């Protein structure tokens, strides 16, 4: 998954970037009903190409883990609710209540757990610099920086 982001700061050779969550969700049919659809998020990205604070960059994150986390957070609670409804004894009202409580608890627990895992395991990397901010201490024009970036990518 690729996203456009802005470098906020450089820390220990990594970049702290800020991106619109909307870009990440552009292919999702549910984005209009998602409460986090238009929030800005900050994440850490590997910065092998030398982006600087203020630069607009493109970051890439592997799709596989993101899809696994989405499955765990959204599908798993539904499957557990169905299992609770089918397996628990009692009347329809009790089974329905048990299924709802199971779905809510499973959603809350998996969302918390997956969020913690994602912070540790999901890695983003800056793959290109889209727009360069010229810093006073650095008098390099945009075309020179792009040429240097292309040369680095060829090597």
C-alpha cells in the first residue's frame, strides 16, 4: 500500500511522517462510514533516501499484515458472535444478547491487540520524494535533488 505523506521530523535515521488516513482507505467501500476516515496519522518510516523535514514523500507499507489485521478486527468478532448464537443454549433473546456482547467484546479486544501489534510490526518505508522543501542551510534546487535520487536508485 502506497501513500502520500509529509515528513514531520527526522529521528535516529528514521522519519516521522504524517499522512491522511483517507488516502489509505481510498479503495474501501466503507470509508464514508468509517469514523477515522479523514484523520491525520503519524507513523515512523525507514528513510534510506534522505528525505528531510517538510518534504512530501511517498511511503509504502506491505499489504499482507494490514489485511490480516483488518480481518482480525472486523471479521473475527462476527464469526465469534455467530458461534455464540449457534452454540449457546437458551431462548432467542438470550442468544441474541450473548452474540451481541461477544461481538462487542471480541471487537474491542482484537482492535486493542492488533493496534499494539501494528505499532511493533508494521514497517513503512519512504520510497520516493515527491516535493522537496528547500532549507536555508541547503541550497540545492529541486531538479538536482531529483537527479541525485534517481542516481541513488540506479545504484
